[in-house]
C-alpha cells in the first residue's frame, strides 16, 4: 500500500449555513446598490469563516446565493431579499429553520449580523470588482430503468470537450447538494461534473428506501452514461467519485460501467457491512472512552442492533438489549421496527466490496481521514489495496489525511466553545491533482 501525504496544503456536508452574514468594515461614505459579488467572512465568538455572496436583480426582485470554502458549500440560496436603501435583508433556510440576516451597504462595504436564532454572528463584506467566473450549470435528467433521475452539470470555462466526473451518493436521503462543492471545484479545474438527486430525493423519482445496492449502482451507472453522452464531455476520460457509502459502492459501480477513466473512493469501507456498522455505532456511543464494564454493556447493545439489522435476528432481541441499557447516558432509543434503517440494512448486508475491488481495472485513489470514526481507515485501505492488486488493476494510491474525520475536517483544538469547521490541508486539491493526472494523455 502506498501512503502519500497530501501536497500543496491550502486553507480550506454543511455544519450550519444558519449562521450569519455581516459585521463591520471600512467604507466609502456613499450608499450604493447591493448588486454584485461580495467577499468577506462571518464571525462568531472570535471564530471566522470565509463567505462569498452574490446578489443580482431580476424581473422578480433580488436574487442571491453564497459560497464558502470553509463550510464547503456552493450556491446556497438567499430568500426574501429586500433592499430599502441602505438596508439589505434576506433569509436562509437551514436544517434548524429559517435564519434572518440584516446588513447595511455603504459604498463597497456591507456589514451586519444574524437577527434571528441563538447564534451571535456578525459579518463584514467588501464588494469585489474582479469576480472570478463561476462554472456554468445546466439541469440534466436521465433514466435508470423506469426511474427518472435529475441532476446538475457543472461546466468549466473554455471550449470543450472536457473530461468528466460523476459523484455517487452517501447514505440516507442525499441530494445533489451534498457533492456540489466538490463538483464546483472540479469544474474550475476543467472537469464537467455531474451531481444528481438520489432516487426518491429532490427532483428524482423512485424511493431509495425500497432499493438496495444493485439499484443504486444501476442509477450511478446510468448517470455515468448520461454524462459520457454529453456533448460537453470528451470521449473516454470520465471517472467516478464516491464518499462514505458512495466510496463503498464505487467498485460495484465501476464494474457495472466496465472501465471508467478513474475511481476515487473516499472513506469507503473494506469490511463487511455488519462490521462497518458495528465500528460506526460503537464510536458514536464513545465506547473507547467508557469504563470496562460500561464498554462491555455498550458493545452488547451494539451487537444486538447489528444482529437485528444485518443478520435478521428478531427485533424483540434489540428491544430487550435497549431496555437493559436505557438508563445509560450513552444509549439511544431504537428506530421503530417499520423504519427503513432495518429493511435497508437487510438488503445490503451481503454486499462484499472486496469481491468487486478484485475486478476493478481503472486507476484508483483511496482517500481517508486518519481520525474517521465511521469507517476504519487503515484496515479498509489495506484490505482494498490487497484485493485490487490481486486482480488486474492499473494502479492504486492511498492518501491519508492526518487528524481528519469522516468528512475530512479537523476538530478544533483551540478550546473555544465554538469554532467553524476546518478542512484538512490539501483536501480537495489532492483529489483534483490526482484526477487531472489520471485523465492526462500519455506522453509521446
């Protein structure tokens, strides 16, 4: 197994875009229009994060969105934008509700704060007179069997055709938004990137809860075919990227496709689905930090959950295990027997990622955070590498990001009560650099 440290580190799933926008800044005295590109930062409890905001006027009033490298989000919509000189107000829908923002425009400065919610967030922005061109976006729909799926193409600047990349889904009800940040960054480096809503999510038909890995892999292969057929994409160099469940499913998708240009498996498991879930749930309970007696009780609880989910043991067995530990501070209440967690686990229990890695022939990049508590990083990397090399694979490279978690973020060591997320140095630049080399024409 080759282990490479990320190169060219640069300061970099959404924690919360429900914080605020606008603090204090220097300024021209004159008040001007809110239209344009604004670059600045949000500040909360002394912690800052970069924000780029765009506001434009349309036939329906003002429209806007914001990006953040720190939060790893792009094109998050701003809603109900109102402009009453010099006051600019807007709202942002978040996981915890609707957040309201209010700022004042003075020349090329925009300052203000979050006016609703518990977070005390302020922001400072300056108007950018040289905005960098954003990748263009186009809607795309395609069929997977009788299911209609919907996604977004991120198109790079300049004449094509370009290499392409398809982003696979993680677990649960994941829409295209989850991969839009990476898609945007790949597009800025010359790739046509496709993100799409998982079946039953967003604008896509079907229902992921009633599907298994075979159906989801078929959807991914259909997305690959749709991207490869695009006039924006060069014939041949189209690869795939999957994170978490998507990284675990990547070898099956690659085998379905036949021979993608490359495979990036990010936080993909090399263990059985049962053992992967046990590892994840034990870490969620903090088993390694419990006393020996408490740890044993927690492991017994986890074993009962996994046996019910992945081995078909009666639900009552898991309920009995829950009742034995329900007064423990680390225990959590079980999902009801009708919850999709149980049925989806049973459908995917037999999946063996290594059997498919032995069949993958495309150049492959394995990416892990060394502090990942959802997927065992080193064990997975070692097993996948061994399986890949036992077949006819072209090359496999492993990158381990020190101290990074499952989402390639590093937990704050500052001791602050609050800090914005910090991306592991070199992510995602390392992935993009490797992919560019994978699709580069061979030297003469």
